[in-house]
C-alpha cells in the first residue's frame, strides 16, 4: 500500500506536528492504557506523540508505521529513545511480541479502503494481543458527513513550525463517492514560497461494517463509544470508537 506524500515526504513529516496539534483522541488513548507498566502497541504511530506519552508513564511501548519520514520525527522526539520504533505495514508486520493494548488512532483505520485489507489488519492485531488484551481504534461516523467541512476556506491556517518558520495548510475535498472521500492536503512554506499538494483517500466505514469485520477476525466482545468524552455511540455521534477483545 503506497504511503501518502503528506506522511512520506521528509519536509512534510517535519511540520506534521505543527499542522496537527494534540486532539482529544490522544488524551483518550493515553488514559485508556491506565497505569503501567503494560506492553502497548501504537499501530500507525506517525510522529510518535502518543507512543512517547505512554512511555513517559512507564509502559513498554512499540510504535509501528510504514512511513520512514514519520518515524524519523518520532525517534527525534524528547523521550523517543524510550520507544521501540518499527517500520512496517499493519497488515502483516510480525513483531514477535504480545501486547496488553493495541491502538490505531488519528483515524488510521480509514486509510484501509477495502474489506481484505481491513480483515488483514484486524487479524494481525489479534495475533499480537496478549490474553485479555484489547484493540482500540476509531473511524469517523459517516452520517456526520464531516468531509463537508473540508474546504480550503474553512480549514486554512498558518502555523509556525520549528526550523522552517511559517507554514500555511489547508484541506480540500476533490471527490465524493461514499464511502470513499478523496481530498488534498495543501502546504505552502511561507519563507520559500514552496507548495506541496498531497492527495489522500479515506473510507468512511459504518458501525455495522466494522462490527462484521471484528466478528470475522475473532473479536467477540466490543464496546462502542461515540465521542472522546466516553459517551455511548448513537446515530448522531461524530465518531465510531471500538474497544474490542477476544475470548479465544
């Protein structure tokens, strides 16, 4: 599976954190891990913000991502040396270890566009779970139609990024073919005037689809939440958050 330029390009990876400040999902998963020490896996760890926060709390943490540029940022973070970083694909990476909690956050689940890939990811996660362990992830609730707000006018912002100065970033949907939504992430480095455009496609999975895939891959105990305050999932929730366990 190719990696989008917004993650693979070293310069874009270097400004990722500045353009994507912490959000409630990271705090939710930080607290979900509870007190350490536990064995934790951040699957699709990106720049490692959550993984390092877990490690700071005394957990034994592994972070996996397919983009070497994002992992380079992760390794350079304060505390990055506390985490085992692995370049790998969530569908087939073999870490030779079991984990008490595996998390895919930042809507990582939505980059997998077809049923075969999703089942491979979930089955591989289950193989890496310790007895009694949990898998937790989220996907945007399609009925909320969040993509309707992904326009250049609504999303444009200017941020200051270390080492490169001001960066302008915006998002623009370019194709709507539910359940697939394609959009561009647009960067402009103010000092040099350089522009980068990275296209991405996400799948907006329904709860029923997610539930079917979890069941097919051996997860038989699933708790469903609808927002980062821990509220139950309803038809009007903005998120579909699954915390899944397997009794097998």
